[in-house]
């Protein structure tokens, strides 16, 4: 009911998108994290409450111009109670006990309030203005939204970026996607970072290796001493599990026997640097009919400089992957002289490789425009030129 209210009422959606800490509590709109000054001019945090009057199952309007307030009397910078804030009694009892209404305010402008957005903005200006002036860090726009307002989502925080950019209709294209990331090293960890912030239904990551100091130099995020020696899967699970649901990273190498691990996967990223491992993974994904993107970095040393390419190859599903596999676009044997495998610290190449791969995936899903994008792309480091081969499916 709460998410329906917000999505069907432009004024409530406007408050949510701007960053107010909204909650729907029964027939009441609660706006938390409201800074104000008490009688000592100390910074306090309160909450405003407004009654919701239903018009139908999803539309609501105001009952009047009043708001209720959880907090003490707000004061101005002159040390006096804010004028024209006539206080009334309290007859509001909320179901969630962390907000206790203590008083009501009536401060109606001549033209009244056309909707909830104008009403809340008015009272925030009056109540919060002195507090923000005295304490510049005070801010009612915390984006601290309750889950009952957000509705069902894979994220543990309100996705304000999607709502602010008004791309919710595009983001919904990921709702049934189950993405596998095979290999959580340099490029794989950046791929994970990008996909974690994409509203796919589920992410499964696989890597059998442990996390060493050199991994921190080519992966995003923090490094703590406690991470060292643990599996990459465990380190990255801890790093990202507070951000979203549907994340399962496993300490395991994917090979020809791993079909059960990929059951239900709709798309995969292959981010491994060993050719023989890539061959097994390719053949498994092709047998399962899972479309996938393979990434790679090929470096060589020219005197005192590094040169080479980054590669992004889309193999498609059952209809195209076998033919593209036959083209030998990626190494499926091991090169003992590959300098990349000596752990050259090249985070920017890993990040770029991952970004191109994720961008291509989002084209395939229908999030970005795809005007015949190639299925095989090479970017040369020495001149930053992108070489393309083939059009999309």
C-alpha cells in the first residue's frame, strides 16, 4: 500500500525524490530527520506528521493545513519560539514508537497549500531554517527512507539515483536478471562493483582464490588487514552485502562440473586470466545456453613501458555463441609468458575493461541504446583506439 501511495501521488513522490526521510504509518505521512533549535539553541532532530485522507485506493489528499510535530517547541535564532506557530494538542498515536507526536502547528499562508509537497516544504523552511543557519551541517534531506515506502527492492537503501534521473521504467528491465560473475580478481571485482549497483534480481560470484595485498591495488573499495588471507568471495561479500539483497559470492572455481551453480543464471561475465579455465567455462555456458561476455587484458613490455589491449567479447546465447567460440576470439590456452599474470597493478585497465563489459550488457538488456554494437571490441593502449568486429545479434 505504501509504495502505491507514493507512486500514484506526485506530491509524495516529489518529497521522496528530493530526499526527505519518509515513512507511511497507517493513515499518516511521517517526515523524519527534521533539524530544529530548542530553547538553548541546541540542535535537535524531530519529525513532522500529516494526516492522509484517501480519495480512492491509491490517491490521497491533505485534511487541512496543520502538521503534527514530534519534538519540543522549535526556536528561532533570537532565542524565542518561532512566531506564528500556534501550538495545538496532540491526538495522534502512531504504530511505530520511535516517533512520538507532542504538539501540532498551524502556520497557513494566505493561499494555503496545494498539496503535501508544498505543505512539508513550507513547514521545513519555517522550522529548520534557524537550525540550518546556526548549524550548516544540519540537513532534512537525508534520503533515509523506510522500506515500507520504498516497497520491494533488491537494495537496502532507497535508490534515489534512479528516481531522481526518472529512469525507473528502464531500471525495471533488470528485475528478473540473475547475473553470474566468474572470477573476482581485477576486472571481475570492478564488474561486481558495477553490477551490485544495478537492480538485477540476483548476483552470483565465483572465485577460488584468496585475497592478497596486490589484489587491493586492482580492485575497488577499502582494504583492512583482516581481509588478507581470506577468500576473495568472503572479502567482497562483506564489502557489498550491506548494499543489496540477492548477493551470493562463493569460494569456488567454475569448471565443466559446475552446471548446478549456474542454474537459473540469465547472463554471465567471464573474468578469468587462465586460458584453459576459460575454455571449460565457455563450453559449459554454451551447453547451458547462457549468454555471456568474456573480458581480457593483454599486456607486453616494450623497454620501460607497458603496451597492449583490453578486450570485451559478447558470445550471445545458444544461437550465436558456438560460432563465435569457433572464431577463437579469446585465449583458451595458457601463455606462461603473460606479464599480466605477474600481478602488474593496473586498476584503471581493470575498471575500464569492466565498464565496457557492463555497458555492453546493459545494451543487451535494453537499458542503453544499441545501434548495432560490435560483439568483439579491442582497445589499444598506445593510441586508445577502439577496434570493433561484427554487429550485435
